[in-house]
């Protein structure tokens, strides 16, 4: 039998020992190796793919998931390597990330903010996901980005186009590769002016939520700067399905252009209704009436069928681009799945590679080390030309595509044609631009 | 004036869809006493009957065109519909073009079959259960049906165009003495309105002028007495459920070219249709039709910019405001009968 007796010398010795032990990580490995949320201890690292698997954007979510699975294959050295062959950074060697095999878990955002936060939280807390990525809505992206900031993991946004994601709602742990509403306006307006002239009167129908508002604001500012007049801006409920009562007033409003700041099912229905009401054949103010859809999605455009023919819009990327990165990705994706990838698939694939590359370059999965590696990072070979991940707001700056609904498609995927590749310089803006004001990036949160 | 006429047309068109769905809904409630939350799903399935026939008619075989390439650089596979191959380009293309109107014939037996299956297989077990149970089970059924459709057809809207002959718009203003291009209205929406009028008229005529209809009306008024006369009223009510399902399905078929069908479209109409039924008076067929058109027209007027500038957001709440006002002033709705859904 032994007896534990506390002595002054014993307490001092124990305290010194504990203190020294706690100090070791900081003393010998520096900040990059400090403790952080879900630090991978085994031979694998888990990524969390949070996409809409049910709800109205489920098809887009399915395409995102395909892209993520392809990215994981390529990171683990399987398949043909896809864009790893064309990526300007060569640190990824096809042996996972930092030598750890990449595994993944998936969540269903349902395109609802609360459901998306719940699935992201579950993947972080129960599955040990070290990074969350995906989504197909700005409302969801902003909500999940906030959660990741609080939890201390990196959020690599999927398809989110609202200015707010990297504007008033930007977060230090969040990064967006996709373009935004301001960029759509900056790219589209000169093409609109060139195609339809500078003396035009525009009527806007706008989805009544964060993305719609910033989209409308951006297009109005960009077109008015080129001489267009804005006749009216009308907000439409997000749940609206029949837009006839909103289209009818356009007929005699004095407008000669209708701008549909709608996405997904809203876009399909409002465009179909506008065409049904004969707006494409109408003459107004002595000019041919025109319809514009600022944000195009090929997946959604299928629902509008022939109605998209000749309609101008913008997109983040399109499979018909001829650069080596695009060709490699389309070949890889098309061979595996039998059809070309969507812009949502592209941005999700690229985001995964960029995260992996940043971790590899940082030599750590620490969110703060990864954020540091991504901030101000210049890269190429991922389908959009030379691209910058700006440090001030974590927004990617790259070329933007202006596209038009194709008149004679050769297949069900061949719906859009690229009218112009707008150079990056034309869509850049200052970090303190008024449309992006009102929020602070804050500081990176490593979690634990 | 032109704006008002346009919104009246719009309202009548919207009201047609509301009235058709609400008619079936109130028919089921009036006969079987069941609050059927799966009725919107029947409307959606009707629209997908049109999608299905369109897809069946467009079934194609592939031939390789060596002169063109696909997105991977392989020789392009060109699709040719079997109908075009069998009947020639003109007849084959016409059949595909007229897929939506032909879906009316295709959908009627399917919808009646679904209606019978729903009623005999599930809903009859809930006749004596509280309305809350009926709502829960039919709402669950609606979710199952829409998830099945999503599984097979995907989540995106699927374009189902009207025949070429009905694309484009009628210059309605010229007929009324206005300048050209002032009041134009899509042909298919006018067809929808006329179709709805025929269906509604047909249902009323069936109930009013046939012996079967007379028995059903008697059953709606006093089920017990009709039963005591030795008439199998349950069987007739089951047939009415099938008829109500067919009406909802036909409303969906004809709606497919107006808005591309998606799996959720039934839910979009369901709540509005219930409001229509409640405003019209539970179990009242003329009330449902009148309320459908009334709310459709009011909703359209509330979307006018002049109204919205005075009352921002009114377009999103007008139907519910009207419902509150009517229920406060006429608690049984516009044409509700005493004793329906009352203890």
C-alpha cells in the first residue's frame, strides 16, 4: 500500500512538468502546427461535401457531388488526373493531401439555410470533416460560411453568386471561386450595349432575396453607366411559379428590354412566360424587344427549352472552352459520367483542388495556415485563365463568360455558346466598393 | 384600361387552374368527407402524364454521324425518333408536336386508376378518423408521390411545349378596338381557360343531369338516408374520387405548356387551392369555382405596379387577406352550407 502525500516540492515539480509539456507544440513547431479543429490524426483526412441532394436544386447538387468524387479520385492518384495535369501548381502528387488519403462525407443542404447548417455541423462534429464545401444558393452559402467561421473550419463555397457572400457577409474562413453579380454586370453590360445599343429602356423582374437584390443592383448600375434607362424594378416572390401577372405590365411599360434576375425554376418559368406573351417578337420604341438573363445555368436552361435561344447572359465557366484545363476536366468528367460537367461541377472540383493545394503548400491542415496559403494566391490551368484569390475578401478574380442561348444546338448539352470571354481586368473592383461594403473579414478561426 | 383588361385575362386564367383543382378537392370533401392534401400531387401527376407521353413519343434510336463530333471528340450520335422513322418526318413530327393534347386521352384512365387505388388502398381506412389524421396521411402520400416523380424525372423543370399551332399570342386588344400590340395574350392560356370552362361545365352537367349525379348529390346532402334506400353510395363516392383525380390530372396536363412541370408544382398549388375551397365554402362546388376565379383575378390585380406602389407586398398576401375578410363576414365561406365541418 502506498500513500500519496502532497509536498511543496512535488507540486512545483509536477506544475513545471505540465507547463513544459503544454508549451512543446508552440516552442518546437510554430503556429502552423498548433491545435485546430478536427486535426487529422490517422492516415486519412475527411472533407465534407454539403450539396442539395433533395429540393429544387437537387440536379445541380448531384452534378456537384460527381465533381467532388472526381476530385477525390484525382487527389488520391486514381483516374486520369483531370486538371491536376494542367494546374499551374505542381505540389499535389496524387497521394492524397500531405500524404493522407482523402475521404469524404456528404450532407444535404436541401437549399434551406437551417438544414444546410445542420448538415455541415453534423459533418464537422460527428464525422470530423476538416473542410466544408458545396451548395447552390447564396442564402445557404452565407449561412454555412458563418457556421464554418464559428466552428473553425475552412468553407470553400460552391455555386453562390450574390455580392454579399464576399461582401457584407464575408468571413475569414470562407473562400469563393465562383463569380458574383457585380462581375456579371461588368461583363454583360458592354456586350448588351454593343448588341442592343446604348439607348435602351430596361424593366427588371427580380427574385426577392439576397441574390436577386445584388444581381439587380449590379446590372442596373452597369447598364445605366452605359446610357440605359431603368424603367422599373419589380420584386417577385421566390415561391412564385406563374409570372404572367408580372410580365403583363411589361408590355406597355415603355421598356424595350426585360431583365430577368431569376435563377433556377424562377428563371425557367419567368422566361417561358415572357416568351409566351410574345415579348421576343414585340417591337417597342422602334426597336426589337429583348430579354436578358444575367446568370445562366446550363442545367436550368434545359427546362426552358427553345425559349433560351438568342438570350444573352453570363456564366462562370462552360465546357466548350478550349483551354487545356477545361479540356482535361471535360474529358475526365465526360468519360466517367457520359455528359459534360456544369459550371456548378466545375467550381466545386476546382475548389477542392485549391483547398488541397493550399494545405500541401502550407504543410498543414490548420485552417489559418490554409487561409494564409490561399490569400493572394495566383494560379492558372483550372479553366478560367490566370486567377487571383484576393486576400482582402477571399473572392477569386478571373475571366467571365458572356453567353447566348444557341440557335441550333447539336445535343441536349449544347445549349449555350460563348459570345465573349470578358478579361479579368474588366470585372475587377476595389475591396471597399459600395456594393460589397458593410462587413469585415475578421480573423481566421482555427477552432479548437 | 389596357392594363386592367390584361390583368382580368390573367386572373381568369389563374382562376381556371385554381377552380379546377379546388373543384376536385371540394368534390372529394363533399362526398367522402376527406380533406385530401394529396390533391395537388394529382395535379402534378397529370402534368407528368404530358411529360411522359412527350418522352414516349420522342423515344429515339441513335445513328453515328462521322462528319460531326460530340463533346469528347467522338463521332456524334444523332437521335431520330421512332415515330419519325415509322410514320415519316411530317406525321411523326406532328404526333410529337401534339403530345400535350393527346395526353388528355392518355391521362384520363391513369388518373382514374390512381384515384381508385388511393381511395381503396389508403384513404377509405381513414373515413372515420379525425380530419387531422386524414390531413397527415394524405400529406404524407403527396410527399411520397412527389419524391417518386423526382426520382424518375429529376428535380429540374422539364419543358413540355404546346403544339406549334398554339404558340404565340393573340392580339386581343385589336378585337376590342385598341391599338395593335397593346393587349396580347398567349393562345395556350386562352385554350386553358376554354378547356377549364368545358371541364367545369361537364362536371356540373354530370352531377345535375344524370341519375348517377342525382344520387351523388343526394348522398352529399344526406348519406345515411341514401344508404337506407338500398343504394351503395360508397361505390358511387369511390367513382367520384376517381373523377376528382381525373379533373385534377387534366388540369395538370393542360398546365404543362404554361409552366414547365417539376415535382413540386402540386405543393405550389395545394395551399392556394385549400384557401379557394375554404373561401368558396367547404363542400360547395359552385363556391369553389366562384372563389377560384375571384381569387385569381384579385391576385392578378394585386401584382399591378400601381397597386404595389400603394400597398407594397400586397401581391404576396392578397389571397390570405381576402380569405380572412370573407371568413370574418361569412364564416362558412361564400356558398358554404350549414353543418359542414361543424360540430
